[in-house]
C-alpha cells in the first residue's frame, strides 16, 4: 500500500470512530449502532497492518460491547490482531470462539472444500450464505502467512480437535432434539466448551 492509500484507510477509521461517538452522544451514553459500524475497523487495521491500533480498538470494543456475540468474520479478524500482537493464548481462545460461530470458516480460509455437516446451524452464517459472504481472507495472503501457519498448527492440536468434535456432536444432537430442557442443557454445554478453551 502507498502512503496515500494508508492515509485513506486511516481517515475511514476516524470517520467510523466519530460516527460511533456521535451515536453514543445521541443515545445518552449508550450505543445503538444499528448500522453495525463497530464491526468495520478491524478489517481496516489489518489492511494497513496497524495491529497495535487494532488491539486498542478491540479493547475499546470489548469494554463498550461486552455482551456482543459478534459475527464469525469479526472474531476471525480479532484472532489475527491478537496473534499479530503476540497475545497467543488469547488468540487461541478467540480462534476457538470463531470456530464455534461458524465451523466452516477455517475451511474457507484454507481454501478447502466446504462439506456441510448435518447439524444445527446456530451461526449467523449458514453454509450457503457463508460461501456467498464477503469473507475474503485466504491463507496465502502475504501479510497472513505467519498467522496461517500458526492457525493451521492450532487446529490440528489434540485440544482443538477434541473440543471441536464435541461442539459438532452437540450441534448434531441439537438438530433433532425436541425436548426444551434437553436443548437448554446442550446449549449450556456448547457455551461451556467455548468458555473453557
């Protein structure tokens, strides 16, 4: 990227932050952000390789939107930023959280064939929608090769494989479970898996 292009991206980030600040002021100290502006900056920080700026933004996001479950691609970008700033344990947790939101995202990133699993799709992006989505990161991107290698190693670890298999099993059972108490139990088990990684 040229300096001019970087400056344009930085200007976009400033405009988004200003719009979010105006939103908070308008609603008396609370955010409405129905446009979803809060999800845009991580992609921009990654684009200009400003990972420390991205980390500051993610800390701000976490403080101001603590209950936001986030979209899978946003969590993926958060994982990249954590990795690039050397916060590997946090990056591992965020990677698993990303997988919990969409079990197909890493296949898409590594350019593998996406094979639908016969399971309950609680993700915001089901398979068909996800394939058409705007997720355009790929493992071979110049600025992501170190991240790609790390992620590829992480998803092959015994812990990741065991936890992801448990999650998929829970979602397979959820697809056909009709009893509300049993469903709640399974959902709680999935949440527990995500938090304990």
